């Protein structure tokens, strides 16, 4: 199927040479017009970093020396952009942050810092797009008379749960991936937002693979039931947190509130009977586990076509993306360039911009995992003869 060979080059291959630029295939349509070396704004953020490499909040110091230094840093970044051929005008003029003497603004203002090189990402995104398109077509064209894994699974306990979950995960992965492309094209490569779209893409792709990874139908169906059970627990936790709403309810409405609670308890009991029955049929202990350890399971995936040591790369990428999304200062520093810095009491005052190689590396790993998820979903859902 078109795109499989490129996808199966492996995730690791893209990390070893993230900036090797290959031309798009003849006639290929670039994704959102981002082709090979992409002229895109890299936007800096102004931060204060302590001597241990962690973020510090700016001291409430309105001294003229401090604000003059802020103005100098922003002015230098602006001059560097003026010297380049591809300065974007979409942001308008760079704001004179130092003159505003507003530390909160200093922490959040954006300064154009140059162009971002996406390397091979546009070509890899095109492969992913082709895989989705080809999988949809294969699902439409499959021969219902030929037996395949999905047909076997869905005829047995919890089988449909497995594919409902995998389809939902792929929908999540694609939606965040598509939003990332649009963000980079229209908004620019800011310090945090692009990373925060990579993480849910990675996580959703992982769960899609995790669900369908076992070659045994029984284990696939067990995982489908477990994922649904975890979703059920999240739902219950949400409503359990609302129990304290009683103190806001008028006395005359207490009877109705208690009736709603009784109905909710009845639903939970009914769901428990269903889940416990299916667990027994699948040979699982009840109650089911309360979590999936993503870090552990990343090293056990069998359908990723990865080389030795790639489990370490997957775990490292997951830690990086999680750290970025949760605002960890040490993670941010690993993924940033320091454009300029000056010492201050207790640390340094620095301009940071996203590091091209760090971002492209994480995005390449995520895209590779995403491609494997789509191919595995197709391979489980379509007979060999129907894949083309």
C-alpha cells in the first residue's frame, strides 16, 4: 500500500537525521504548503533561569537597569530578524516590552527570532495523510466474505469495544496532528503550544497500537475492555466530585437530588454487572486494573518496526512531551535555544526559542508512532487481499 515503505523505515531513522531534506515525490501535494525547508517564525519567550537551570519568577524590581536590559534584549532580537529575508509581518511591530516596565508582559511577550527548519517532517506528514486516505479506501473496499482479525474479534466478548477505542484514539491523534500543522503555519513556532499538541497525538497513537498490538484475539479484547473500564472510572470520579453540590441546592430540591443519586447508583451497579461478566468471560480478575502504565507498555509494543534501543527513544520522547505539557522548566530548557542572556541576582535573564532539532526529533518520533497505529488498524480491519 502506498506509504508503507516510507513509514516502515522506522521511527529511529528520522531521529538520526532530522534535517536531511528529501524532495517530495513527483506530483505530491504538500501538506498545508509546508515543503522541506519551511520559512516559519520561531518566536521567543523571555524567561528568568536560575543557576540550577530551572525557571524562576521575576522579582518585583522596577529598576531602570533591569528594564533597560530587557529593552536591549528585545532590540537585538528584532535587529536579527530585520537582517533576514523572511521576517513575517503577521505579528506587527515588536512590542517594546522593557518600556512598559511590566514583568508579567515580559514573561509572555513574543519576539520574532528567525525561521524554523522542519527538515523531513512535511514529507513524513504527507505519508501519514496518504495512509489515512488509503486506509479509509481499504475499509470501504474490503471483501466481507474474507475472514480477518477484526471480524473474529467483534464476534466475541468485548471485541467491538476494542475497535471503538482504537477508532476514537486515531480520531484524537489526527485532530491534534492537523491542529499542529495549522498552528505552525498560521501562528508560528512558539515556546509551548506546538509541544502541547504533540503529546496528545503521541498518547492517542500509543493507545491505538496498544489495543491492537497483541496477535491473540483474546488479549486484544481484554485490552478493549480495560480501556473502556478506565473510561468508566473517569466518569465516576467526575460525578463523585460533584457530591458536595448539595450545599448549594435549595431544601425543596433535595428530594429530586436524592432521586438523581439513586438513579446514578443503579446505573453504576448495572455497569459493574456488565463489566464483571465480560471480565469473567475473558478470564480477567475483577475488579479490573485502574491504570495502564504508558512508560512500561511503550517498551513492550510489538508492531512498531523499531530497532534495538527504540523503546528507550519512545520513553524519552514521552517524558519530554509530558514535561513540556506540564510546564517543567528543566524540560523546556532541553528543548530551547538561548538567544541571549545576562546575569541577574540568583540566576540569568534569557531569551529562549524552540530548538529546531529537539522539536523535529520529537515530532518525527510521534509521527512514526502515529503511522504505525494507522497501519495496524488497517491490518486488523482489512483482509490481506483487500489492502492493495
